[in-house]
C-alpha cells in the first residue's frame, strides 16, 4: 500500500498545485515539500523490510491476458533510488522556493515538478517493463514542460523541443526493445525477465533488442552521440537542472542499464556498445566542459562526462564495476546537484552565469564559495570526498576490463586523461568564479543568499564529506542493499575505505591531478580564449546534425503531403470513390460473380411503371442539379418517393412511413437553404468551356456509370441467392413472447437493440445542436441578402412589413392555407401520437411520429411566417431534445431500480379507471423519448435555418466584401 | 423484380457518384441524398425481396420465421434514414456558412482557375 502512496502522492500533489493561485509561493512550496517528505518517510519506513532482503510487491491486475498488470515492486536497488528521488525532491523544492522570482507563475512549476517526481518514482518502482516505459515517457514530457518553463525565451523553447524530440524518440525505441525483450523472456514482468538472462542472451533477436534498448537508455542519459540535448536543456530554471538534468532523470538511462544488467550484460556486443558510448561521452564531455563560458554549460558537459563514466563501468561486464557504477550514480547526484544550486545562487545574486565577468565572489559570498569548492573537489575526485572513492574504483576497474594490450593500456590511459580534464574544469569553475580580483561590472551587487536557499546545498555537501570520510559507516549498508538487489548471491567482495595504500589507481589519481592542474595553468596563461566551443567541435556537432535532420524531415514531410494529398475536395472524393470501388471489386475479380439460384419474384407492371419514374427522377436530378436547383430538388423528392414506395412494396411498412416523412422534412430543409446560394445561369458558365473540364466530366461520367453498373451487378447477384439463416429468426421468434410487441422492427429498435437507438438519437441531438450553433454565427453573402422577388412583390402589395401580431391570420396570399394549416396542427398531433403509441404492434413508432409532428410544426412556419407563429406560440425545440434524451435514458435506468442491467425492458398491466387494463412498459417511455428527440431536433434545425431570413450582414464585413 | 431492384440501386448510385464529383455544393448535397437512397436500398436488399410478409407477427398464426421478411436490415435502415437527414442538414449548414464566408459555392471555397 505504501508503494502505491509513494507513486500516487506526487501526482495528487501535482493536481492540487495546478489549481492554487499563481502567487501562492509558500503554499505551493509547502505542498510540494509535504509530498516529497511524505514519500521519503514512506520509503524510510520500509527500510527494515528491504534490509532483511525482502521485496515489497503490489500487483493490481489489469490486462492479464496481455501480460499487463499495474505492478509496483521495491527491492534494495529500487529503494535506494526512491530515497534519492524523494530526498532530492525535498531539497530542490526548498531551493526552488527561494530561487523563483515573485513574477514567475509558481503553480505551473511545482505542478510539473511534482508530476516529474511521481513519474520518476514510477520508473524506479515499476515491476512491469511496459509500465516502466509509460512512466519513462511521462518524465520526458514533464522535463519538456519544465525546460520550456520560461516559454517567452527562444532558447527555452528550442531546448525543450530538442530534449523532447531526443528523449521521446529514444522512448519509442525503448518501447520496441522492451516488447522484444518481453517476447523473448515470455513475460513483461521484471522478475521473470531478470530470471531469463540466459535465454535472452542466446536469442537471435538479442542484438536488435539490445540496440533498441540502448537507444532509449543512451538518449535519456545524454550519452554520445545523443548528448547534445542536455546542454540546451540548461535553459530550464536551475532547480530543474539540479533535479532532472543532473540528479535523477538523466540517471534513468543508467538506472535501466543497471536494472537489466543481469539479463543483458556479459556479451561482447554489450561491452562494445555500452563501453564505446560511455568512453566517448566521458572524453568528449570532459573536454567540452573545459571550453564553456556558461557555468551551467560547464556543469552540463561534466554531467555528460560523468554519466559516460557510469555507462563505461556498466559496460565492462564486471560485477565490481557495477558496484562502482551504482556508487558513482549516488555520488554524482550529491555533488552535481550542489554545484547546480551554487551556480543558481551565483546567477540569482549577481545576475549572470557567464564565467568571463565573474571573479572573486568568495569575498562577497563566502559560504556559497565554500560549498561550491567542496562539491567541485568531490567532482574532481579529491581524497576525503565521496567522488574520490568511486573514482578510485573506476580507475581500478579500467585496468582489468579489456583484453589485449591496446585496451589494457589504453583504457587506463584514457581514464586518467578524462580524470585530468575533470580536475581542470572543476578548478577553472571555482577559480574563475570565486577567486581572483573582485569582479568589475556585474548586473547586481553580489551578496550571500538567504539561509534557506543555502540549506539544501549545505546538507548535500555534508553528505559528500561524511561519505568521503566514513564510507563504510554511512553509505556502506545502503550501497550493499542496492548492489545485492541486482547481483543477488553473486555480489563480489569490495571494500569501502579511504586509504587502500599506494596502489596503481592512486598513482593514476595523482597523475590526473598533476595533469589537470597543468592543463588549467596552461590554458590560464595562454589567455582567456574561452570561445564557448571545444576544439574538434565541428565534426562532432550533434546539434547541427539534429537541426539539419529536423529541417530535412520537415521538407520530406511537406513534399509527401503535397504529393499524396490535395486541398481540393474533388480529387479527394474521386480517390475515395475509386478506392472504395477497387476494394469492392477485388474479391469479385478473384472469385467471379454469378447469378444465384433462388427463383425470381414475378414482375408486376405497376412496379415497373414506378421504377421507371424513379430512375428518371434520379437521372434528372443529376442533370439538373447545377442550373435548375428547384427542379433538381423536386426530382430528388421523386427518387425518394420511389424509395419509399419500394420499401412499402417489399414488406417494409415502417421504412416506407419513415422515408416519406423524412422526404418532406428534407425537402423543406433544402428549400430553406436554396435562398443563400448564388445564382447560376447556364449560358456563360466557365466550368463547361475548357477542354480540361470536358475531359474531367467525361472521366467522372465513366466512373459513375461503372460504379452504378458494378453495384447493380453486385445487388443482383446477392438478391438471387437464397438468404443465409441469420439472426432474423431469433428476433422474429422472441419479439412477441419476450419483447411484448407484434412489430418486430420496432421491438428491435426500442428493446433488443435499444442501446444502439439511444446512441443514434444522441447523435441526432448533437447534430441538431451543432446546426443551431453554426447558424448563430452565420453570415450570408451580401448579394443574397435582398428579399426574393416573390416576397418583395407580396410585401409591396400587402404591406407585409407592417407586421401585425394581433391579426388572427397572417396577411398575404396564403390566407386560406393558413386557416387550413391551423386546423391541421391538432389533427397532425393526434396522428403523430397515434403512430407513436401503436408503434410497438403495428407500423409506426417514435421516429415516424416525431417526424409527422415536426412536419406539422414546420408547416405553420412556412405558411404563417416565423414572426407570426412565434408571437403566438413559443417553440423551444432544445427543451424537447433534452426532455427526450432524459426520457430515453430514464427508461433505460428504470431497469436499475428493478436490479436489472441498463435498458432491460420492464412491463406491468395497470388497471386505469374508465379505460381498463393497460399494458405499461418502459419501452414505451423509451419510444416517447425517441419521439421527443426527433421532433425537437428536426424543428430545431429547420427553425434555426428559417430564422436566417432575419439576418443582416455585419456592416464592416459587408463593406469589405463589397469592396473586395 | 430482382433485376429492376438492382438496376434502381445502380441508377441511384451512379447519379449520386456523378453529382458527388461535381464542383458545386448543391450538387454534392443532392448527390449524397441519391447515394444514401442507393445504400439504404442495398442494405434493405440484404433481407431479400418479399411481398406481403411484413415483419409483424400475429400470435394466432403461430410464430414462423418463414412467414415474415427479415426485420434486421429494416431496423438498420430505419435509423439510417433519420441520421441521414440529420447529417444532410449539418452538411447544408456547413456549406451555407462556407458560402457566406468565401462568397462562392464552389466546394473548395474558391473558384478553380
């Protein structure tokens, strides 16, 4: 349980932090500190269990079939890292409270910092590899948000993008690698993977899997050749650099390598890849650090170098080297975080981090200077400090790692050289900033920061000293815990003492000191040629390669988009139509299409006549749609009537009713739209004249004919086959006994497949509201603003503009129809309700009833005019939609009252006075809901469209259009 | 009858596709209407053509699936008809808004060269 809390608390804190006011600096800091300390305490409280060699485990089953469970697992190694992450978190929070200026919006900072902490703890505690990758990506994301914290700065945005691109691309490779590893090991569960080392290493996929995993780990840990994102990530606020980009997140890569060390390590490939990357990063990072101008730049490159050292140790295939690697992860976190904090303090108090103007700060800020000096000494590996111990272990390991004289001599030599670089840049950092003559022109007068800002770095430096002087008593047990968790019984013997005697590693250390000091002196006296660039930078410039790659990627993508897509609708539709045809045609071509054996239905001459009219209407609509819209609309209605008639002829009365009702409302809808379309006259049409246009029309005609013929052939082949016994029998047999209705189609709609219908009426409601919303912002084109000619003439004749709401009938030509329509409304209502109520047993139902009612309503508008109707009767279609959805949903939920699943139909026979026994069923309520939604949605759309007649164009807009 | 029914689907679909590929918004709307008739008839045809056997069961006759048309395609098509109307309305409004904003009724929002 405490494991879940450890991961969950920071995320909860992050959520709370996001909603605090933007100037609540203290509240935010207390909240974040509380979360971090709670995690620390929870971790410490688990120490007895872990120290006894136990593993704390919690599994929340999720997708067990796919091998995915939420699995948190804490062994010694995970415990060590959990402690590191939460403790560092607490220190960084204290530091950040004083680092951020009052103008910075704190909720964003602490929210993402806590989210990062939770994700990092998630990585460390994951007992499932896929879950680990998820948390891994979350750290990349929070790192992105934190680097871009000051998003008004170009370098912050650029650095954040680069970091995200690199680490997320790496994370993607990692996911691929982890899936391969899980497949090879037979499980994603960490314990089972760890036990499958021999199988994995002998597997033919091993090289590919290792490559992918390393891509993930090396990008995250900023290792060569992916190291260049880390220096650019220094645009982040310094607490972020201290926490994410030195102490924890960049350690995730080496953490994973150490975690999977028992499975992956031990092969030559591992040695070559991991050692190669580590060695290159160690040297390149150290050399580049020497030439930086920015304090944080020096620290960033030195981080690359030290992470390279850890990677190198992990790659050596030696258990002692693994011990040294784990030890150095902890040491590096302490001294590097201290140095970052010191750099932040210098930046905060003087206003600059540039090494050139800075000088002699030790006088103004003695405590900071002392702290930074001790931490830098630890980084350089001075005896009696923690860095010295792990460095000695590293030197010792380099002597035994390689085979052959080249590696046997070369590796120690390179290690010593890197050590010398390390001494030189540490010396340069401290000497330049804190010693020498007092600085001349600094943006601010330097002075010591508040005590609270110093506290975190003081604590960390104390840790450096304590570990450096009493290693066995302080870090010894913890390190043993971590190492034993990885290596188990195979843990080698190692000794943590300060003085091993006058050994070869000690000589190497002395050489490194001498070399480092002379390097620095050489550089110092050769002049301040700090160009900010290391020599040999150009050929190894990852950043330029990155930029070029990104630009090239954009260009290729653009070209592909231009090649493969079009902004024009016609080519898109043409492609869709052709592809759909091809997909349909492939199986027909492969298998052939034959006439079925079922006996044909006898032909009826009456149907032939109607068929002929219907087809003529369809073709006529296609021909007329361009220049004679009203004619096309009438012909479309003719085709629709033919469809309705066909439904009626072939035993589908419900469909026929619905189709006719929909036909009416569609006609009204399109009629309302016609007014807003521009006039189009047949003579003088540019579309027809050019040769290209003629070819295009011929092509489209061929496509249309081919598709029509193909569909006809397919339909014919299908219709002449005997029906396959499907689910029809079930519905027919169960409709009456189980659904209580004679009309099977209606029973399917409101009962068997009620959930589908609920979804469908929801879609209809959403569409209606969308139409309404779109029309609120509708601006007609100016040339269609004038009243149509018929209305103008009518207005002139009857003074329609002097609208008289009191008149019993609307004035105008339509007085007689107006009387009839007013009489029609109650009768139509009666018919609609009749259709609704009988729907369960006879053709009818909510859909048809609703459409009939909506038609009656809309007829009032058409004949009486919107103003006249609304003066008399407030129509609120949106209420009807809401009421209908509530009724349908409520009918479904009624089943819950009876303890049955959602939408189970319930029924009871009720005896009413005067009427007698009535069968009341929840499906009727459901159908009433459908009915109301259909009335509401249909009239909402049509009325909204009708209201557009009252629009006037916005003045400036109309003027623009008129001029343009 | 099967031949006529299949030919009607072909004619409706062909006219619909032709209009779908035209440049004016009104043509596309009418085309979609015709195409939806064709598709609805096609789906309905999956239940085969039966005359005088509506899927309305009567208890006295006894329940025999062979006496009735297939109700499943009918139920599918019924909701499709209503949804088809709703989407036509949405498309119409979008196209009207586009016409108001761009000043043309070309489907691309501007006249082709």
